[in-house]
């Protein structure tokens, strides 16, 4: 079973060109499935049955694995067996007609425009690293990037003349994302005053670098973002993805159409983008309840 999983992961990397993070997530799900089957005495992919897959999903739920994660495991298994049938590793696909677990889609956490403005002003721009952080946070919010897209951004992907980024996102799909003047201005200052400090010989192609050189990591940027949020007294969840959620929601609240937001976010399916329409409706209901004289009952 391990050989089949390794072959599938190789296929995802080489033929499907999926991102390392996506391949890693598939691998974690499938290796856990393989270990679980070993405990049941099942060592070959051809021995796996539909009831045993259902039993595995039930076991995951008993281990307090969230429904969203279980849905991802199901998708991983369906992709694996589709590959296995095509490669002749199994004769039948046991995931056929396997129903998806039902779960309520939670509304994403987001920041208000005022909170975003405060966060953008938090880094000390007189310090090279503070200027770097300010440019990264401004760009993240301006373009709605995934954190991986931000920290792996290459200098050549930025076109300051027309104000766009050429992003290669999930599934190795390319998209053009416009960025605002304030983000361009901060990036220009960073390139002039801060980046040469950590990379005077211009050895690195990445746009944003760490204190001692080398590209920023997702964890490093996450920590810097939380640090700046806490420095201004901001509590609650603050993460790169919260800024991405805020980017999408603020666009829709100010009149952007759903298809344009989908294109900028790089969503393959518009149903993924539609969650933000629910967010804007929920916010409008909250505002109505709070400020309308005949809204929700006041204590």
C-alpha cells in the first residue's frame, strides 16, 4: 500500500504539478490510512473495500478529527483510487458512491477596514525589517494572496509599471492580480532601503527576505504579523488568511462582482468564493440589528 501511495504522490508532484503543501496534505491523509489498514491486517490497496473506508472515516470522527478534515480525507482517497484504477493497481474503485460528510461551513474570520488600517500602520518603517513587514502586510491585503504565494514571491513576478503581480497558485495555475498604489510605494521603499541591507550582493530571487538573508518562511511571517497585531492591542484571531478573507469581503461590500473576486483569489470554483457573500449578508444583518431603531431588541 505504501508503494501505491508513493506512486500517487509522485504523480501529483510531477504530472499534476500540485503545490508541495497540497501533496504533503494528501500524503499525511493517505499514510495515516495505510497505517490504520495495517492495524486491521490489510496491507494491499486491492484488499480495501468500501465498508472499510467508511469504517476508517468513522474512526477519524471518533478521534475528534473535524468534519472538514474528514471531507479532505475522503477526497484524498477518491483521488488515490481513481489513480489506482487507471494504473491497473486495483480492478474496482471502492470509493464510488461514497457520500460526502455533511458539515456546516463556518463563516471566515475577518478584520474591519479600521482594524486593517491600524494593522498596516503598526510596523516601524524607519527600521529595515519593520519596512519589510509593512510592505508584506500591505501587499497581502492589497492582492489577497495566500501566505505561500507571498513568501515565495519572486522579484520578476512584480510589474510595477502596470501595477500587477503574476501569481502561480494552487495547481500551478497562473493569474494576474492588480495591486494598489500604496502597496507599490511601500515595496519600492523596501527595495531601496531595506532589502539591500540583508542581501547586498542580490543573491536571492525572492522578493522578501529574512533578517540574515534567505527567503521568508510562512511561520516567520505569521509570527511577525501576530507580533504587530498584539503591539497595537488587537486581540482575537489574526493570521495571513484572515487578511485574505478581509480582502475578499471588503471588495464585495464595496460593490465588486463575484467573478472578479474569484479571479483575484485564484479560486477554481466560484462556490468557494460564494462564502464571502454570506459573510457580507451576516455583517449587514448585524449592522441592521445594532443601529436600526426597529432592529433586534435592545436590553
